[in-house]
C-alpha cells in the first residue's frame, strides 16, 4: 500500500472513531454515552435489520391484520402517534396511554411508560398481545409468517433458517429499532461545532440547564428514570403509572421520563397525551403542579419562568428537532 492510500485509510479510521459507531448500521456520536443494549447477544446485521423493518410495517402482527407497529409509531412523527391522544388498535379499540416516540432505544434500560418491560428484545410482546392494540398471540404470528414464502426467505437470509420462531421475530424487531438513532438536530450540530445557537436559543439553553437538565439530561435529554411530574390523576383512566407494575405506593404516579428530542414531531405530550402544545407543558410546570408524597423533589420548589423565558426555552427545545432522522428513507416503509 503506498503512502497516499495509507493516509486515506488512516483518515477513514479516524473519522469512524470520531463518529463512535457501535456497528455500521447504528450511529453513535462520540458525545453519546455507552449504549446499555447488549449487542453481543443480538449482533446487528443488515439482513436482520431489514427483516425487522419489514415486520415493523406489516399488519400481519395483529389479530385482524389491520394494525402494524407503524400504525402507532409513524416515522414522520419520530415514531410516535400524533393523530390521537391514546393509541388505537384492532376493532377501533382505544388503548390506555399515548404511544411514545421510538428512538435512541439502545440507551434505555426499561420500556413502556411504567417500565414493565426491561429488555428491548421482549418489548414487542406487550403491544402484540395487548387486547386493545394488536390483540394477537406470538405463536399465531409465527404461523402466519411461516405461511408466507417471502418471509421464509427473509428469515433464512437473517438467521440461516427458514423456520420462523417467536424469538427471531422479536430479535428482528429490536434490530430495526436499534438503528433508530436521532443525533442530527441543530443541537447536535452545535455540539460538533458545525453550527451556533441564536441569541434566543442560547438564553433558552441556559434556562433548560437551570430548570430541566436534572431529569432531561443531555445529550439524550432524559435519564430514562421514573418520576412524578405533578400531573393530576386522569379521572377517566385512573392511571397510577409504575405502581401498577411494582405494587408499591411510593411508585404512585411515576412515569418514565421521555426524551425531549423531536418535540416538534411528537405531540401530544405526557403519558395520556393531555397537552397539545409546548406552552401548555411549560404552564403545567410553572403553575399546574399537583403536590403528592411521590412528587419529584426537583418540582417541590416552584419553577419560575416569565412569558419571555418560556418563549426562549421553547426556541431552544426546537433545536432538538431532527429532520434528518424523521425523513430518513432508511427508516420508512420498505419499498416492495
């Protein structure tokens, strides 16, 4: 290899280190923390990712073949559901919670608003089996997929076995979702010194670090812990959050802290979708907190924001919008 070619190889390697990729199929900026997901147990491969992508958009996963994962997790909404406050399922059934956005999942230790699922490879079981979502049995899903010749070929390419199994279905779905990494917002461009905040965004960033960063810690903009953010109990759903899982009163009204990335695409907000606009969310934190024994300690001291402060803070929050992620064709419905 001549000197010129050697230099090009070294430059390419340096660029790879800077990007911090876990695998060629999944981005990880150098300023992101180490992922929690164990890639050794389910290594990313193009074939598994593509199979997972096909399954994600296929309503065959539901009992009546009408609801796919993408029905409630649209790529154009950062894989959330903006048409309805609560998720909709088979037979026009209405679920009990707002469909959360799906991105940066490799960094999350638990899933669902109440943390009922502790491994991404198992997460899809919840919506597939939920009677108000997909209402299906994984065993029956396997039978339906096995009867489709294209899927037998896809499973062969991905796993070296044309026999469809529930484990391979779930692993493929998690593989596709692991590639959903949001890291190309204006905020990210500022982090790598390719852009600058405006004066208003800079003021909003300072307000964010003072009032929000303890729970919505950058760069992922969440700790992915569970907290009571002072919302009064919904008098229709009577949803007490994580307490439903742990049966512990101290977990009453605790819900998973969502990421603030892509807020421009993921309304309505909160576990029940009660807020349609960001200023409603900020009004809640400044004047709508309901005090209870499990209230997050960060919220026991009132947050004071002027009208101008709220405008500045929203300006910063909008820098977390990642259009490159939302409109990335690699994440959209596969072309036939």
